[in-house]
């Protein structure tokens, strides 16, 4: 049965819109925990546009559930993660101008750096996941670099508009899932998943965690975060 990690970045986005103290992502983490989420995902971006160090550090101290730190493979972020020691890091490509993480990490091109980062994280007991498109060559490069897990980018599926493209994207995810499991890695999925599109992906057997943010935080404005989180967990497990 797959689990849900709630990405709480956009709670911080609302706070940063006014550079004030609320809403507090730490409160959000507690609400997600009370709703039954397996973990909290936070992306500490280079430009600190939403999540701040203070948020990550307090969530690390207060929350009893898994902390998944999303990060770019910069020297600054690697050193930060080694000091913080989250349960897992998810390595993502990061571009300053993007609205959200766009493509997957190119683990073929970055294999050498990836290997070094994985070894450093493992020394501290931190699990490593890489956010990639569902491409067998990318999956093989992650396994080769020693990643514990991969997170398959569900954005192309979420953005597909025709029935034909949706089916193609779902097939790619299913093949990627099988490929990742056969390579001995844990397979997660995320990006662009909503209450309307999560079920066909959740129906695939083998995914471990879903990392979902924008959809849950959007709904929480109307229903509250605890209820929005519970509703997503129910959909994933139905
Ligand atoms: N997984 C990764 C690697 C991401 O970068 C993001 C967005 O921060 C998510 C999952 C969550 O995506 P969304 O906010 O669209 O649910």
C-alpha cells in the first residue's frame, strides 16, 4: 500500500508573499502528521523563495514522521543536508527562473556528481532518491550511482490532455516503475498529482510514496489541511 508525503512548500509561499510569520509550515507539518501522512516533503530552494532554513530545522525537531528534503546538488545544499540529517533527500534539478521543478534530474550526465553525493549521504545514514523522468536509461544511471530510490516525474502525465497521451504517459510510468523495482530501488512518484488524476497512478502496484503538494495545499484553503490530507490518503489507498 502506497503512502503520502505532503509537500508543504506552498504554505511557505503564502507566508513569503507578505514576508510575515503565517501561515507557519511547522503547523502544517503537524496537521499532515495528525491526518496520517507518512512524511513531510520540503524543497529548500537556492533562492529561498518559499521554505526557509528555520522551517526545515523546526520540522525536523517537531515532527515525528519522515522528513524528505528536496534539494539541488549544489555544494551548499549538500553540506546543509549533511548537517541537518533528514531521513531522505530527493535530488532535483533546480533553475532560478522556473515556477516549479520542471524536468527530471539528468542522472546520466551527472552520474559522477551523483555518485559522490550518494556516498556522502550514505555515510550519514541519509537515504537518497533522485527525481527523474520515467526513462530506463535514467533509471539505470540512478541504480549505478547507488541511489536507494527514484521518484518518477508524473508531470508529463498530469499535463497530458488527450486520452492517447494520457495512456502513453501512464504506460511510461508503469514501465519505469517495473524498471526501478527490477534494479533494486524503491520507487516513488510525484509532481502535478491532484484529486482528479492520482487514481490511475495509485492503481499501479509497487509505488512506495507519493509526494504531493500543490493540489493538497490548494484544497486545504477550503477544507482545512487535515481533511485535505486525509482525503488524498483515501484516494491513494482506495
Ligand atoms: N516531487 C518533486 C520532486 C517536486 O519538485 C515537487 C514540487 O515541489 C513535487 C513532488 C510536488 O509537486 P506538486 O506540488 O505539483 O504536487
